[in-house]
C-alpha cells in the first residue's frame, strides 16, 4: 500500500453584495468572494492538496481561470473532477483537514454541512473530513474583512 500527503492554500478577496460559498455551502453574508468561478476558496485549497498529494500539479493547470467554461463554475464540480483524476491513478482520499480563516460571519453553524457535502463528493465518510474555522484576530486583510484564507492538508492511499 502506498501513501501520500499534500498541502493546499487559497485566498480570495471579498466584496459586498456577492454570494459567499465555502465548502460547497451557501453562507448568509453581506459580502462574498471575487472570483472567476464561484470563489469557493475551501474547495480550491482542497483540490490543490489532493492534486499535490498525487503529484498532479495544481488546480490552475487543470481548470484555468482564463477558460470561459469555468466562469461562475460551481466548485463542487471541480472537486468531483479532481477526485476523478485521482481515481484514474488509483488514489483514494484517506483524510483531509481544512482550516478556514475568515473574520465574519462565524462559520460554526455550517462546518458539519461542509463536512458532509465534501465527503459525499470525495466518496468518503464524513469522519474523514475535518473542517476548522477561525478568525485572524482582526489583524491584516483577513482581519479587516477584505479576504478569506484557507489551508488544506490531504492524505491519499493507493491499495
Ligand atoms: Mg480560488
């Protein structure tokens, strides 16, 4: 059995009047992500962690933001396509761990829905998906509510 580890990172600017979608979940907020796709920074960081673990480059290589077919794309579709790429190489998700850094709104009420949503797309049980959320203690661009940052770690197994 082979085993791999990957890291992912994503950040997006926030602007008033845009939808906020994180981990495949719509979150009520007065501001949302500025992006070519739906701006789901959780899924983007997760895809990079998964692709990194499989040494399959990065999300921008597979789904370029200059390609009109990805405009306003639901990022859950990108995650599904990423999992397909892994499965073509016989890689399966073992566990993922996500940290979302966002000043507001508080995400505690949405973490379990993100967990089950992401688990279903990755064909794993929810206990293999960890979602953590924190603020940046009012420091820097995250602290001023100008952006969101997500860090992701993933382990894959090949049976
Ligand atoms: Mg992104």
